[in-house]
C-alpha cells in the first residue's frame, strides 16, 4: 500500500507536468478528451489531419490518434499524458480529496484489511476465448513491459512462497495442435 501511494504521488506530479507541457506547446488550454479540439490544436500547429467527422471537421479518435505520431511533438506528449491517466485511473488512483472510493484508490481499494493482500476473483469459465479471466480487480492487465513506475513490484509473494507468472499465449492453439498430433500418431486399426 505504501508503494502504491508513492507511485500515486509521483504519477500525479508527472501527469500535471505533462499537461502543462501540452498547454505550453499548444499555446492555450483545451479539452484533451475532445477529438475535435485535439485535431484543431494539432492543425493549428501545422499538422494535417486526414480524419474528418461526419460534418467535415477534423477529428482524431482514440483509434486513429497513434497514426499521427511524428506529425508534431505535441502528439507524443498527448499520448504520454493519456497513458498516465490510464495508469492512474486503473492502478494507483487519484490523490485523496475526500472519501475512499474505487476510483480514488485504484488497486489500494482492493487490499484486504486482514491479509493486507489483493484477492481478485479468478473466473475459470465465461470468457469468450475459454481462458481464465480476473476481476475485482483485473490483475491480468497489470503493465509488464511499460511499467516505468513499478506497479508490478507491488505484487509480492508472502514469506516462504514464490510468485509464478504464466502467459497463456496461444494456449488453445497449442492444445488443438497436440490433439491433432495424437490423432495422426495413433495406429489406423484402432
């Protein structure tokens, strides 16, 4: 919990600094959640937006925004800011400004007061892919390669235990291949 709180403080500072840099580069404040306003700012800085709304105005949806990388430095800064917002909202939460809600605490909300650990719910059925899924919280989505804040380091095995991380990458395909291989290798007279 202490580590999560430290990450929350650092991430909040980085988010504010990133936002200030974006506004300074743009020369004005604007709504970063508005695809039309973001597109207008990028165009105002000399970028050409190939994506238009139904009314013909330039727009950048979340799906197309990454295609604008390299167009102007503000694009990568906005992407950085949006990643920080996502990390904050899902994993570490907002700085405390009153009540303790799921939104304001991130993973800390799920820490069991008795065990001091997070006990998520693992679902063995129900996922469309047939794989396991986790909820409350979804610990399968904790950043791995892009974890510059050490969120993954908050997950520590109890004394005397080890933590095992598995990747079910292509598991269903591998099982099907093994089944097919067994059918091929069986004698034909069986």
